[in-house]
C-alpha cells in the first residue's frame, strides 16, 4: 500500500515547494481522492491505497495543480487550462497525457478483472 503526498504530486510536474505549498497541494489530493472514490464507487484512503489508486489520485491532483497555477479551473473531472505560465513548464507532462492515464486507471478501478483460480 502507498500514500499520496504533496511531494509525489509536485514531482509529477517537476515543481518545488516554492511553486506550490503543501497546504494547497494536500487540499487538491483530498479533492482528487474524493472524486476518484465517487467515480469507482468505493472509499479510498489516499494515505493508504493501492498503487493504481495512488496513480489516479496523483494524476488528477496534478491536473488540479496545473489548473491552479495556470489560472484555469477544475471541478471533479472537468477542467480548463489556459496558457501555462509556470517556470519549467516545458518539463511538465501535458494535461492530456495525465488525463488519458487517469481515464485508463478509472476504467480498471471501476471494473477490476476477476482472476481465474
């Protein structure tokens, strides 16, 4: 089991504590975890979750963070992003890449495969 932290979300975007403080990122992590839990129909504890759940939470929190830093907006899985005005933005993964990975993870979390025994 893994824990999603502000550092793990910032590292997804190559950001530092000066770019986004812990309180702001932790709020985004909590919002992302709640959204993912609603999407998959089960409770998720971001401090003790599976690797797939953690990845989905980190991706969605990173999208929220990009929106915040760029002046965009985000609610649930809906977001808009204007021109990124963050130092080092060329090192950030694109929002589309994060979102596509999030979509794939949500599908797998909603409908986990049943292993044959």
